[in-house]
């Protein structure tokens, strides 16, 4: 995916320098064009940001947005400094704008929307577990879903359901109603007995036309009933809609609303599960506790919206620098937890200390300029500490030591 962003504005625009600096810091390549320049048509940036002149969006600016829309079909068009007017927003949308950001918003709002766009593009593909005893039907379902970018894994025997759920971690189950050994309805009732799968969507596939049977199937744990033969386009639409809602529900219950990271309880749960799985594997991991230094004074001096942006910036930096296999959570307030898999204490120290140094140079915009912030951290390692609680407590003690020694540093726990 492209990480290039074009900014269309006058060279003297007040937003240009600060916004370019922040985008560059997070690894985006920025390029500036004046409103009267001709933009390349053989390139497709991730985003084109339009920042109007003092006079606002006049006829020539609107004409340029309209002309660029068909030339950059896959590019997101962001219009900045938009007045609080329904008519103006509607007109910009009609001309092809994807995002409008009001004139009183900080440049950090723009950065947040761009990073959200990257995260939405990088989300894991949808996964469907297909429980179907007919190999022909399973192959047809797999083909229909793959045409819409949805991954699937078939099993022919419902007795394999629980192990397949653990190994494949699907977002949805497509369940045939009538199979050997047990019916789809019985398999679903077993699945609903397990807390981990009580909200997992189950869509039945069957030639059953008896409305009473269909209602019973839904009442006893199913989410939708599709009659065979099914329309493949409709099947994919149902699957996508159910998974989108399921993932959104998961995000709401397990993720922090400000940062998108795992919340306190979800992060602790993931750490406990990981430690248990490593007990017999003779593997290593490191837990880091991170706390933004002097955060109360940031809120008191610049206001809570700026403080929130400092928190978001650190979360984005952690997500951008750590590996997909690592666990990152907001532990509470300005405190974060990171769990680094297959990492020694020295490995973890090196990774977090590089992030610490970079975070200290990151500009955070406020009404009259920019500020810099720092964080302190503490590290503890498994198997020197053998439970999730021991690891977090040891890392937290090391964090307190880092604060005592002057802040803006990483300290290691005593064992490891």
C-alpha cells in the first residue's frame, strides 16, 4: 500500500510545516503542491490533503477537487479547514471528497484520520469456519467467499468443531443443518455453552423450508438461516455484514476507545493465556510497563484534548514499531503494557529504548505551537517471573525505579 501523501495548499499555509513534520515522523512520504500546479496522474497516493486559502473553497478549488476524483479513484481525498456548514460539506462530498475536517480542528486530527485509514487497510482478512459434510458444497462456498476476499476453512465432521475453533479462530461459522453424528443445531447449542463463543456468529445453511424448524434454529443459537441453493453474492454479503458487526462488538468490549489498543482486562487476559501456553514450551517473553512522564502537567497546561493526543501518538508509535505478534494495551490513564514474544531482556530493552528516544522528539501540536513529551518504562521477563501477575508487578516496580532515577529511561527488573 502507498504511504505517500500529497498536500495541496499555499506554501505559506500555517498547517503545512507542522502537518508535514508529523506525517514524516510516522513514515509517510509527503509532497507539496500549490493550488495552481498540475498534479501527476500516473501516481496514486494514499491521501490527497486539500488546505484552502484564507478565502476558503472557491470555484477554482472546487473544480480541482472534482477533476482529480476520477483520476485518483483509489486515493482518499481529505478536505481540511472546512467551515461548519452542511451545504459546504454536502457540496464537497458530491464533488468526491471522502473526509472533511472542520476549521477548528488541530493538525493531530488529520494525523489520526490518516493512521485510522492505514489500520483499516491492514486489518486481518475475514475468516469463516465452514461445517459442511458435502465436499462439493464446501468447495463451492469456499470459492464464493474467496471471490470477495474472505478466507475459509472447511471441516466435514462436527465432532472436529471445538478443536477447529481453537486453531482457526474464525469470525463466523457457516453451519450445515443436517450432518452425520449430530445436527448443526445440536453443534451450535454445544458451542453456545462455552463463554468464548457465545457471541460468535453462526449462519445455518440448509435445504430446510419448514419455517417452524428455521425459527427453532434461530431461537437456539443461530444468527441467520440461508436456504440452499443460495445466491453466492448474497451469501458473501451476509457473511461480511455479520463479521463487521462481530468485530466491532469485539473492539468495543476488548479495546480502549481512545487508542484502539487492548483495554486493561483484555491485555491481562491475553498475557495470562500466553504465559500458560509458554509454560511447557521453554520459550521467553518480556513484559514492559510504560508511563508518560509528567502527564498531569500536560493536561493542566494544554488541556485534556492535547493530553489525549499525546496518548494516541504513543499508541500509534508502539503499534508502528512493535511486531504484529506482540501484545499492546492501554493499562489505564497514561500507562501502557507491552508483551514482547520470543524476546530476551536485552532485546526488549533495545526495542523500547529506541521507541523512547523517538517519542521524545515527536512534536505534539497545541494552540500556540508544539510540545515534546517523554515516557519511562520497566521490563520483566519470563521465565524469571512465572505468572502474568508476577510479570506485571515486577515490570511496574522497575518502572517506579525509572521514575525515581529521573524519568525518560527504561529499567530492568531484578531477575532475568
